[in-house]
C-alpha cells in the first residue's frame, strides 16, 4: 500500500470510526479517535444510523475529554466539538449541577477548561464556573502572594545602584567584581575593587513598571491562569506599576481588571491565532520609562504575525534599557512545546527564552527588577 493510500485510509478511519477501513493508528491517532468516538460514535442503545455521545454524567471524564480535544485538534475544530458537546450531550449540565462540579478536583487545568468554554457557555452556567475559578484563584494567591510581595519589594528597594554603599551588606559583590575585572592581579589571583557597586535606597513614592503580555492561544491555558494571578499580586503593590495584556491576533488590555484576577481570566478568550508582533507594539506604547521597566512576554513563540518586526521590536526595547523576559510557559507542566527558531533568534539578541514554574517566578521577577542576569528557571531544551 502506498504512502498516499495509507494516509487516505487513516483519514477515513478517523472520519468513520470503527466503520472505517482497517488500518493501523499510532498513539496520537488513537487518542484522537477515542476523543471523536466519545462524542460522535454510535451507541449500542440507539438504532441503526443513530448517533449519541458516550461521555455520560461523569464530570471527571468530561474534564479529561475537554483536555484531550485541546491536545489533538486545532482551536477551530475544538470550538466546533465543544459546541456539539453542548448540543448533543448536555455538557452544560456539568456546569449547572453542583454535585457534578464537586466531583472534579478544582485545579488550574479545570480553570483552563472552563475558560476554553467561555464563548459557548450558557449564561446560566457562568456563575457556577466563576465559583470554581474563584476557589482555585484564591488558593493560588494564598500560596504565592506573600513570597512574591516580599521578594519583589526587596528587589525594588535594592534596585538603585550606588558607588558609595553605606554598609558592607549593601555591596553588590557580583557587580563589583564585573566592574573591576580590569584590575585583576594575576600574581595574587585577585581583583582590586577600586570601584564599589552597591545597592542604594529608593526615595519614597518611586516605583518600577512591569508589563506582562500573555499569549492566550489554547496551549497556553495554564500560563494564562498563573500570569493573571501574579499580575493581580503585583498590581496590589504600590512600588510596582503593573499592566497586563492578553493577546491572540488581537490585543486586550486587562489592566483595569487587575484588582480581581477572576475578572481578568474571564476577560481572556483561549484559542485563535497569535500575533506576537502586534502585542509587543502595543506594549511598547505602555513603556514610558524604559530603564525603570520590565517587559515579560509569556508565549510559546509560534508567531502568526511579522517575525522580523517582532525581533526588531525586542531589540529596540533592549537598546532603550528595558529588561526583557521571555517565558515559554509559566506552569508546572515541564518542558513546553515552542518555536525553537524564534527562541534562538531572541537568545542572539541577549534575551534567553525559557520555561518557568510558578514557584520560581518571584525570584525571576526580583532578579529582573534589579537588572541582574536572568538565572531563574531552567532554559527549555533546544
């Protein structure tokens, strides 16, 4: 059988299900076939030619299925399947019946699932969904807020540099060594610190600017949740002026909702294309004090816009003195899928791109605010 014939047989098998041609399916195809079968295959209880879904009333099973279809299908197909599930299986019942929602362990993944259903969710189900999302968000804030505020505030206080540190504890030894490498004495194997670099103290009322730009494509669901929580925590601090922008092919400035991360999350729309260049252009307009600003881009870097302009804008930010941070994911999911070419191009500009866990994010932000080399988080494998 030729390769073309194999591919045709594979496609017909996925379209027709068990009634299709007998052909071998790989692991990914089997997962895809299973997700399709649960929604579209014939039920033993139905008559010939009749179709009915197989998800039943198990909320955990529904939640897994919703995650599966986001894994195996593009966002345009996912929206169709979610709509079909709403119509054919009464999927909205999961969101309307408290006993079903209580059967699901409320976590970041469930929040991502609910947000992905936002555009097809019945109005009567939104309050139930908000209750679940708020419970998860409140738990995340309790876990992450105190440490984030402590580290970020300390970084802001110590971000001013001085050549006359008042105390030994105020000396930045790494910066001092770098500044005095020209005074290295080989015979003594030491550096003579002719110029000290230390941490000064910021005047009351001064602040740093942080701009978070978050890719809301379907694969970034968990990152969107964590970025929204961290954005709300940062926005609660007077010493940090925070802006939050979510983007796909359009840009949504959600800064005004940062007092309530649940509002931020329901202001996003998971799925769709990605125009990173357009998002960066918008964020450039928010940065009015480049040397006092940190720009954090959370994206898998699959660019649907103009790649060359995207890279040029990042270079412009760097040249203006803005600290640029690119996170391929803000999640606990391990090594993410991402565009290796764009990640390498950013690294050539001096902007490494890597994944970061939520627990490591506070240290990362502290380092960025102080202008230190970004060592937090493990770079994603090439």
